[in-house]
C-alpha cells in the first residue's frame, strides 16, 4: 500500500477524519504543481489524436480537443493540457517517418528530453519505425508503452465476418500476437479510445502506477479518466 495512504489511515485512527481530510487536501494541492509530460507518437493516421482526447476525457468534437481526421492532422508538436489537471500535458507528436519528421532525426526534432515517457500508438502491426523509436527511447533511459489502437473496430469487423464462430478472447490474443511481431516487447496494450473501459486501458494504468516515479505517478493518476481503486482520485 502507498505510504501516503498509510499516513492517512493512521491519522484517521489517531486524530480523526478532519485531520486526515486536511492532509488529503494539502496532498492534492501539491499534485497540481507536479508537471507530467507525455509524448504520444506513432505513424501518421494511427489514432494518436483520438487517444489524446480520450485520455483527457474529451470526445473528438469537444472544445479543446485535438483535431482528428482520416488523413494526418498533426503537423506540429502540440501540447494538450488536461482540462482539470493542467500540470498533466499530453503532447500530440507528428507521425514518425513523415517528410518533416524523418525517423532518424525524430527524437531530436520533438525535443525528446522534455517527456517523462512515451506512448507509441499503432492501429495495425507495429512497424520498423516504431521498433527503432522504442529502441532509441530505451537507450536514452526513458520508458515507452506500445498501444494498439482502434481495437473496437477490429473486434466488430471480426464478429461480422465470423458470425456464430466469433470468439472475442481468441480475436484479441491474435491481434496482440500479430502486432508485436518485429518489436522487442512482450507487452502491448489493446485500447479503444472511444470505449476506454474495455480491453487494456486499465492494465496500462496499473503499469504506469508501478513503473513511474512516485511523485509523477500520483499526479498522473489523478488525471486518468474513470480511474478506480486509487485512494486520492476523483472519479469522473
């Protein structure tokens, strides 16, 4: 259990709920000042912008949402602060391997150093550029997470195709195995940006909780939509 939670429990038992509530409020105020910068990257058209919006609790058409479309809509490095936790910023990065952002110069051009970690998104199999990017991020001592997007589309198409023979678990396992071929990773998170409660978004949340430094972890988890099981989080 988190050290902060232990302290709050002890306060409740020894000094009462009022003291505990005051400590929680102080804690939450501190989290507002801890910056968390997340780089969202991948090949053009992979669903980066929709993921940025979903992570911030927004639909694609909402005010302040990152623009989305069937063609590459991200041509510049664009920050999107969380609407309720502006210290948490998702940076919608241009697709790797475009003319303006070639793969061999990508990390330098996006100012790699500013990010706490990267989420690499693909809507198909992860490709050579994704693998190169992941290797370079790892070499520079930062974390990255592979997210396979648009899973709801794949599941729906497969169900339509297979009809009565459809098995969702087998379909998801097949997608998982297929999309990590060629990349040095045993873990990929299957995500639907329009239905975050399905598939692996909660697993991604749990992984971030385990792997990020404590002060960054707490600030980030306050901002994740519909988080559950985390003591100081405000449920949406």
